[in-house]
C-alpha cells in the first residue's frame, strides 16, 4: 500500500511538472517530500558566480565558467590638460578582466594586510610580485598557450612580419621563433633549486612526509602555466604549507621571473 501511494505521488508530481513542453524529473523521498531545495541552492550559487557587475553593461553575458574577475575603469587625459583624467570606457562602462593566479595571490595578500592593518596602523602593504615580474609571467604563459594552440598570436614576431613578396615570415618561421624564445626564457630560469632538501631540516619540510625537491623551473611552470598558488605547489610536492616555506618559494619565484627579464641577482 505504501509503495503504491509513493508511486502515485511521484507520478502525479512528475505529470504536474510537465508544462509548456518541459519535463522536470522530481525526486521524492520516502516521506513524500520533494528534495529540490539543495539543487535550487546549488544552481543559484552557480548563477551568482557568473553574474556580471552592473557597471560593465547588460551586453556582457553571464558565464559561471568565466571564474573570478577584476574590474577596472579605462582612463584618458582630458584634452588640453596634463594631469586630469576622465573615464575612457564606452558609455562610461567598466572593463572586466579574468583573474589569474597572480591576481588571486595579490587579493589574498591584501586580505592579510587588512587584518594586520587593524592591529597596527603603520603596517605597509607589499605586493607579492612587482609589475615587471607579473608581466613576465603572463607573457611566458601567453607564449606557451600560443605554441600549444597552434598559433603564434600574441608574440612580438607576428607584429614584425613584413607583408609583400618574399620578405615576410610564414607561419613556420613565426612558430619556430616563438619556440626559440620560449626555450630561451626557460634557460634563463636556470637549474637552481627553490626548495632544496639539504637546506631545510626534516621537521620543517613536510611533517614527516617524504617531500620532493622543487626546482626553480618547477615553480615557474606550476604557477605560470598551470595556475597553481604557492600553497598548492608546496602541497603537490608534499611540503608543509608553513609561512617559512611559502616565503622561500616566493623568493625563488621572484628571482626566476627577474632572470627571465634579463636581470641578474
């Protein structure tokens, strides 16, 4: 009797949901209660994650897969002035930029600074990476993406191509030049070790786990190409995520990015 009532209830609810040629499958518990609240909350969170800020305009589509974004306002000099700026966006709209791992690490550092500022008003914020290091990391990542997507868009070589008979570079030349630049950047990183086992006491490495040595090139590739945070890199190599290890890894990545720019420490 109970099974029959449950089956009839499920059928009735399913038929009731079949409106406007749309079929909804409703799961009913043993007590006859439709368990839709959790699913509705999940969908609402997904939609909220892809919501577009009003200042960016209604034409921008909602896209949950876009991930975290940061907002900026393009500016330009006011005509006839040298120190006054005005909004340069179309219809005064802001611009959305997809956040990468460097944006996320900076946001986390800002949150840490805010807590420190609450305790000490003299606390000074220090960017995890300077503008040159971030620019180099993004250029390196863009070069890698272009090579693996079959194109060379975004490289300096595409801009240097000369149009006309015989004087230009074809796609093979551009790809070869981009590959050579990518390999040259990795050679500049060198064969140094960011986290050497012999320099860190076992008690400070990974809480007794068999952690692995991390090279400078490992850090560069994991962060710049795979989008891992420094904490995630430590976890991947079984190191403890202590402030000491995080600082050592950050210093190593800074140095590697500086060398990729041509600086020698």
